[in-house]
């Protein structure tokens, strides 16, 4: 668990990173560096989106699976690393 | 005659039960037939009887109940917590979280994910992978497949349904559609046919079109006679003008109710259904003076023959075209297939009709100028659509091939330049393509033609419905088209972006194309004229020869020559005669296999044929020669010798 903490801290310290969230498969945020409301919002919305994205990939080719999801918007980039049980969400703002 | 039967009954027996017994037939009275009565009647012949031998069938319509959709939002509050954890209690949630963290898989998974994530983060920090690298290069337009979809359907509200005859969009940002219905079958009088026409409301929100209510019209117009065509006044979104089936013209105001505001008097109206009505740019705003609806301010009788004008010779006009930027000129398409370009300011009727184009084999159903190139216009009739240039009178500059189905209507895609809306400071760049035009066919297909892409065939054909499509109107923004069909249903079709967004090169390319085609036509015209002149010179030369050598009676262009053979003096007739025999020779030869002889003859004949046609065209009104073909039957057979002589000369 120490390692986990360290890694998360390292990620958070990268340039431009606004926040990091770890969400479990039920949508409950386990670890977060943002405030509660924002976390809950991200958790709910991103979980469902990641699920949808995964189903798209698998529908197109059942042997395929979603590895990473990046949503670039005007202000931030939301990066989602999905897994069977947990989802890691990082929000980063562009450096330029 | 009075048949009575008297019987007696004792008073004591009244009320007694009746006992019936059988009795044989008894003749009470008889009447002999009287043959004299037969004279009062005649035998009915024929007698019509109807029988029906078919299984009994019943027709039912069924429509499932419409589901009502409501858009609602859902608020996601923290969910997913198992039942025993109280969300409000921080301690409990913390405990739950810690429990999850202790889970074996957690550590491993998170390490894995973080590794991937770090890569991406660093990537982002290093370089902006989404930036546009080449700023001077414009994004290439995507090669998008053209597509179209039906956005909405409006049904004719009355039963029995009548075909749609005319559609007009309202000028106030085109939010309303006026559709007129009329059964144009000649002298058909279907009982219970309603005379109404409808106005539908169509809402426009950004680039989507949502119809307020596709089932009920916004407004119903109730005239006495069905309306054949209906046009919105481009300056006033509330008033419309309509032409009725009985020839009257009426003005409507949508604010004032369902009756026409003004109606023209029957004596001064047209005698046939009014096919097309247009608003023009004048002070009173209409071609008919609205102050006194008793007569039109100007009447132009469409008579092409150069003799005196009379209503009996007038050609029926089937469509009108008027461009507001050229106020003094307008064009009329006739039922006979000719297009006449007219000048309003001319003093005599001859001056008024400036050019005539021989357009189609049947009535000209649609006529429209290209909104960007005012000298070129599109006509649709019989089985083709043609593009004309005003400079070339002999023929169209471009035309489509003959279709299988009749073309019923056509229109250019309208152009709208940048449209600043100052209130909101939003600029609508809604430009439509100049080279696109639409045609509707009688097999239910709406064709989209883009002459810059393909000239041989339509670039997109949309099957709108199974019934023949009757008329078409484009929306000003260029993406929508309203088409009406024979059953009275109107469809709103929306096209994909690439058919409605303009390219920078379009105007240049289109100008080049039109110029090229016009040049080609002019060259052909010039060549035809040359040939005609030569022919005329030759024929006058030959006429002189014949006059000198001939003797005998001369009557009406026929004279006897020395041979004793009867000859025509008119060169046209002689030539036509020769050609006729050539044709016959060919026909007889056609039964035999050899083709080379035919081909040679054909070539020579084609040239002759053209010359012949040109000749007759040039001289038609004043020509005194009887039409050559039917006369030949009565005259002596010439034989090929005459034809041979002809060729030598």
C-alpha cells in the first residue's frame, strides 16, 4: 500500500495534472485527490462512459478489449485506464 | 276490381276457436292479358346488371399508440455503496474504502494502471499531440458520401386525398410551408372532394428541424374552388396569392381567417386552371392590382404565330419564372413545350415576347434561373431536364439523357451568402452549392444532380415514396427540400453536408463550364446557319433552272415538264420526295443482310435530313408548299432516277 501511495503521489506531481481518482467497479471512488463533489461526478460519469467504450470495442471485435481511453476537451484531457475491477482516472490540463 | 269473399257466422259462434282444414285451390277471379298495354312500354335494351364474385374482404387501418417521449435528466448522487454503509457517515465510508484498499488485487491493478497512465502523462507534457502542425494547409474537405434522409411527412388532411400541386415556403426564415392540393384530371369531379389547402408550421432550431405538430396544419385555407398554385409574398409573411381551378386568382391573409381577402372577378379571369402565380417587384406588390381586383393590370396573350393575336390561338402557359433582380423581364413555359422570354415594358405583344426557345416535347413543367448565373436557366419537361443559356437560342447547352420515368419538377439549389445576424453577432455561413439541382420523377425518386461532379447521371437518387412525385420546392438554406406526391403527402428531405456546402472553386468551375457549353452551342449554331445559307443559295439557283425549262400548266407549285411527268417547283418538296424514296429503298434493303450500303445511304441522308429540316424551319409561316408527305401518295411514282439527279446537282 505504500507503493501505491507513492505512485499516486508521483503521478499527481507531474506537470499539468489536476487530479487523480481510483474508482471501483461499482462506481465508488476509492482514492482521490479532488474534492468530494467533483470526485463523485467524475466517478459516475466516467464509469458509464468507459463501460460503453468497452462494449463498443468488444462489439466490433469480440477478441478485442479496451486498453485506454482519452478524452480531450478544450480545457483538459481526461485519461482513463480501465481494468476489470478498478478504473484509474487522471485529469490533466495541456501544457501549452 | 274488387275481390271479396262473404261468409256468414252465427253470433253464438263469435270468439270460437278457428279450425282450419285443407282446401283445394279455388279460382276467384281471372284477368286476361291485354295486348294493347304493350304499346305503352318499350323493351329495355341493354340492361346493365352488376354482379360481384369475389371473396368478401375488409380493409382495416391500424396505428399503434404513439409513445410519448420526454427528455429527462438524472442526477447521479453517490451510489453503489453497499447497503450496510451509511453514505452520510464519513467514518463508515472511510472504513469501507480502506477495506477495499487492503484487497489483494488492488495493489497489483493500480500499479499496472499507473504505469500506463504515466506514459500518457509524460507524452502529453512532452508535446501536444493534437495540435495542428500545418497551419497553411486548409483541412481537405472530407470525401463524404452524399446522403439524404426524410425528416418529416405531412399528409393531406382531407379524404379522399388529392395530389399536391404546389409548395411554397414562407419568407420569414422559412418556418412555414404552404401546400396546395388539387386533382387536375381534366373535368374530373369526384364527389366529396375537399377544396382545402393547408399551411404547416415547421420550426427550425440551429440546424435541426423539429416540426411543431406534423399532424395538424397551422392554418387551413377554404376557397370555393380548389387551389392549383399558392405562393407566399416574399415581402410579407402573412399574405399569399393563389390560382384556382376555375381560373380565378385570390389573395389571402393568414391573419384574417380562412376565406380569401380578395378574389378576382370571373369574367376577367382565365378560362383554364391557373397553373402558376408569382409575386413581382412592383409598387402594389402583385401582378394583379389589389386595389381593384376586377381585372389584371396586364394581360399578355401567348400567341406565337405572327398573325393577329387572338385567344383561340393562345398557347397554354404551364409555368412562370420571375427573377426579382431583373424586374422587367420574365419567362413563361408553355404547355406546348416552348419557353418564351418576355419583356414587360414592350408596347406591342410582339415586342413583349423577345425570345422563344423550343424546349421540350411536352409541357414545360419547371422553369428556373440559376440564382448565381442569371443568364442560365433550367427547364424540366417530358423525360429530360435541360440547361439553357440566353445567348444560345437554338438548343440547350446541357441536357440529361432521357429517363425512363417522366420528370415532373425541378429546381436549383438556392444560394444564400453570408448572413450576418446583427442582434446576436452570429454569422451563418450557409452557402449552398451552385451546381446542384433537383428533379422529381414520376416513379417516386428525387434526383440530385451535381454538374460539377457528373454530367451523365444524377449524383444521388432518393426513393421518397412509391407514388409519382408531383412538385418540389427547395428551402432557402439549401439543405432541405419539400416534395409532394400524387397522394397528397409531402415529404421534407434533408441532404448531407457535401451537397449543401459550397467550395471556393465552385463558382469559377461552373462559370467555365457554362461558357464552354455556350461556346460549343454557338459554334454549332453558326455552322447550321452556314449550311442553311448554302442550301438556300442552291435551291434558288435550281428553281431558276426549272422555271426556264418547264412548260405546261403551273398550278400551286406543281407543273408538267417535257417528260409529261408531274413535278413540284418547290425545292423543299422535291427534296423531301427524294428522301422519301430513299427511305423506302432502305426499308426494303433492311430486309436483306448487307449493312454497308445502308450506312452509306444513311450518312448522306442524315445530312440531307438536317438540311431539309433547317430549310423548312426557316420558311414555315409563309411557306405555300403543301406538306410533302401525304401528297406523295396521290402522285405518280418517281423512281430512283430523280433522286440520282438531285444528288448530282
